[in-house]
């Protein structure tokens, strides 16, 4: 399940894309338009800046803006930054230790197919597709 962190991060990115005028957009404006607590958004955008999705500036004229164009963001990268791996089962997560049952696991093909569908769906959607 994708938490509010992941969902709100996408909403913040969309808001920034929709209101992009070349200037930084104050977080209070985003919070007001999205109906989300500014305090909660502060936590979310901090992670997004650290993850390289946004750039922020403080002080007068400060706020946030996208680092890249909306078409250059995959929705999957936003979700994974905020939520962690999209892997549907632990044995398919990137960097997971090899499963000793993988050669005899009757359900592995099911999870592999589902994992691919999930990954391809979210990485096939661009932020610009949602505008």
C-alpha cells in the first residue's frame, strides 16, 4: 500500500509542475492548494530535496521547484524515494540475498510477473502524464 507520504509527494510534484513560472513556490501556497498540513509537507519535501527531485531556497522569494521537466520524472522514482522499494515480495527486492528456495519455489513466477507489472506501470507513467 502506498502511504500518504508517497501520495502527497506526487501531489507536491504536480502542484509545482502546474504552477511553474520559473520562481520558487512557497510551501505554504502548495499546502493551501492541496489541503495538506504545511508541517507534514516540510518533512516530505526535505526528503525530496535530499533525493534530488526538488531544489529549495529559504528566505524571501524562497520555496521549492522541480529540478527537471515534468516529462523527465517517472512516477515510480517518486514513489520509491518516499516509500522504498516497489518490490512485491522481499526476495525480489534489489540487493536481496539469494533465496535458497528460488529454484523450487512454485510461486516465484507469480511474484516475478506481478513485480514486473507494478514496476512497469509506475515507471511507465511520467509526471507530465498526470498534468
